[in-house]
C-alpha cells in the first residue's frame, strides 16, 4: 500500500472523528459539528536542517495523540482518506496517559 | 487520568472564573462577562531549542498565578475542561505573594 | 499584598491621571480626556535572554518617570488598580530632573 | 527538445490530471474539478546556498510522486504543456510504494 | 527644569515651525499648513546594543539640523512643548553649512 | 550607446513578445494578450554581498532564456525600449536546449 | 550654501524633468506626466554598518545617472528644490555610457 513520507519538520495526523451526539444524546448535524482539535500521528518527517547545518529531530512520535489549533495544517485526501499535514510547531501538546 | 504535555516553550493555563457579580453585588450576564486575564499554570513545556542548538528553559512554574493578554493563546477543551495553551512569551507577569 | 513580577524585558507602568481641567480651568469630560503618555515604573523584568545566550539587562529603574506612545503596552486591572505592562522597547524616554 | 533547469531550491512538477468522473461514474464539469494536490517531479534545482556559504541539497528526486497544497507554486506553460514551479519547502510529502 | 533622556537609538527633535505665508506673502491657514520635514536635534540616546553584544553609537549630534519623513516618529507634548521622538534610522539626512 | 548596469543581485530581462495569433490563427487584441513569462537576460549584476561579508555570484548569464512569474520585477522604459529589472531570486528557471 | 549629508546607506537623487511633449510634439499636461524613473545622484551616505560591526560601502557615486522604481524613496523640498532620498537598495541600475 502506498504511504506518505513527510519532509523536514512536517508530520501527518489523522484527525479524530467529531462527536455524533451531544453529551445529552442529541444528534449533531454535520454543518454544526466542531472540528476536533485532536488526532493521532501517522507519520513524522526526518526533522529540520537549518541554514547553519544544525539538524533538529522531532519530539512527537508515530502513534502519539496530539492537540492542535482548529485550522492548523493542510487537509489532504489520500487513498480515499482525509489527513492533515502540519509542522511540528503547530502541535500544542501531546496527550499522555 | 490522561494529561497534556506541552511542547517546546508552550504552557497550559487554567483561566480563573470571571466575576459573577459586580463590586456592588449586581449579577453579570455571561455575554457581558469580561474574560479574566489571569489564571494558574497547569503544565509547562521543556523549553525551546533554537537553531543554533542553544536551549532556553522556561521561568514560569506549575502552580504559578500568571497574567496574560485577553486573547492570548489557543482555547482547547480536554476531558470536559477548558484550558488555554500559550507560549511563555505571552505571559505578561507572575503574581507573587 | 500580592504584586506582579514582569517577565523578560517587560515593565509595569502606572499611567499618570489625565488633566481634570484645561489650562484655562474648563472641566474635561472623560470621553474627551487625552490618554497621558507618561507614567511611573512600578516593576521591571530581569531583562531579555537572546537565543545566542546573551542577556540584556534593562536600563529603566523602578520609580523612573517615563514617556511612551499612547497605545503602547497591555492594560490590566490588578487589585482594583489599572496598570500598563509593556516592553522596555516601548519606552520613548526617561524624564530626568 | 528544450527543457527547464530550475534554480536554487526550486523544483518543477507535472500536476496529475483531475478525476474525469466521480467514484459513482458521473462526469465532472471542468469548472467543478478539484485541482489535484499531487504530481510528479520533472526537474530539481541544485539546492539553496545560504548567506553563510552553506549549501543545502534537495531531498526530492526526479520521478518522485509528491503532495503539495492546492495553490502552491507558479503555473507556467512551456512547449504547450502546463507545469508548476515551486520551492521544495512547498512539498508536503513524498508518496512511497 | 525636567528634561527627557531618550533610550537606545532614539532621538528627540524639535520640528521647525511651518511657513506662515506663501512665497508670495499669502497667509496659510493652519489646516493647509504642510508639516515641515525639518527640525533640530534636542537630545540623543546612548546608541543601540544588539543581541550579539555589539553597541552602535549614534552619528547625529545635539544641535544638528535634520530631515525626516513627514510622519516619522511619535509626537509628544512635554512641559507645554511639542516634540518628536524617533529612531536615528528615521533621519533621512543632516543639513550641513 | 548608453546601457544599464544592474546592482547587486539584479538582472535585466527583455520580455518576449506575446503571441499575435492563437494557435488556430485568430488575431489576439492587445487587451487580451497574456504577458509572456519568458524573456532573454540582457545584463546581470555583480552578485549580492551579505552583511557577513560573503559575496554570492549570480548563476544566470547574459543571453540565457529564463522563466519568471507574470508580475515579477519592475518595468522600465530605456532608450524607447521596455525592459524588466528583477532579482535573480525572481527567476523560476533557465531554458536549456 | 547649505547641503544635505545622507546617513548610512541613503543617497540623494535629483529626478530628471518629465518630457514636456510626446514624441510627436504634443504638449503633456502636468496631471498626465509620467514620473521619470531616472535621475542624477547628488550625495551619498557613508555606507551601512551592520549589527555584526561589518561596514558596507556604497557602489553608486555622486554624478551617476541611475534608474529607480516610480515610487521609490521620500520626496523632500530643500532650498526650493525637489529631491528624492532613498536607500541604495532602491536603485535598480546605473546607466553607463
């Protein structure tokens, strides 16, 4: 199966599905659904190389559950799936158990 | 319980509740409530690593009471709670006893 | 009494009260009052540390009378008092006797 | 046949054709066609030389299948063909088999 | 008498009065008066210290007659007088006899 | 005959004439003519000297056929001729035989 | 006679007069006159000193005939004459015989 290798400090995130129902069980129409600001890291780039030659590894790992701003990154469709490609700097935090 | 680990120079703040009543005891409707510019630090990132390899630790600590501009940071909801994720540079000052 | 410790190159200023009357003694309504561009320094941060590790101390001191642009800094209310938090670079000059 | 040699960190991409029909076989009029965010790398520049003299080679290769934002790069027509010229930094990821 | 000490690379300028009359002797109403782009340097800052520790002295001196763009600097009123506070980089040139 | 020597990393380009007729032979009115994104390099600057003293020679040569974005550079008229003056960084690619 | 000494990397240019008549001898009203993008260098600054202490001399000389963008620089009136003060980087090229 083809996969995507992100470049430099970019990562690929699969956004979690938005809640189907409110806490009290009412169905939410698509148009009113909030875009979740959470997702799982699917792939990470090799890290960024700066003009002074220094290379900065990424800290997030594949499988991490991450938080990001609502409109962070670029939405792409690949093999029928929706993904987000963003820079590590767009990640607000990693959810730890 | 899951928790959020902020990245780089980001911190997580729990904004204080806005005043329910005016000084003279009048109830304030939600729509008129001022967003407090104060809150408590819940978690701090490891600090920022610059492209020259230097690493800058953060000065604010968990538990610090901090002041920040009204629209600083990104609002997120996590485990049903509202938090703010911002960079340390968004903190205007720390309240000391 | 709680006090505010500014971070990095930030300082806290108490803006002087605007003139109640014109030079010729006419009362000025609040709405027409000019925001004074002068105030007293209440607290100063430790100075700014740059990404190359160099640290730059601040030159203004607590108690200095300073001039600043009309809309410089962020207005905050703390313990019922109004203050301005700004960066030292927002200070146009120090008034010397 | 004349060809184009991109400069510095620029690359030339041939955008894939947009789908003629929907998954369920309905013809898509040109005006409604989504601009594919995928294409093949046709030519790569020598890499970027920075003001400190360091030179950064490119990581994408001729023949790579790449993903990019919808409006990335500059559209040019050359020898009757449409191409996109963009910087490597506009490439979101490389599709690997 | 109190005076103002500018910080870093700032200078204080007293703008020359605009012409009362046209060359042919006609009085110019205030509203139509051009803001002169000339003035005298009243005070100079100590110079700018950069993040690499280098300090850059200023080249303009107190008493210099200088040219500046119409809207350069910040207008302040001090002891009933109008002054302009600007950075040395806002000075277009020095008028020499 | 007078000629123009570009400074630093600037180059002078003579834009190719836009097509008089469509592929099928229909005359194109001036107003509808596409601005060609191709031209010939007429003169090149000495290259750019950076603040660290490093000097970067230009890679394009006089006589090169180059591609550039539609609105790149500044249009000037000199000795009755129209030219474009742009920085080398505005050049998307060089056409090689 | 007083003269103007430009600071840092600034130069003073006397813009050439715009054509009075079209090539076919028709008088051009002021409002329709194109602002020439050519002029003569009247004075040059000492060159720019960067924050790393390096100093960059200017390459244009007094008396050079130069080309610049239509709206480059700041227009000033001095001793009844109109001049342009601009940075050397605003100069597109030098006209050589």
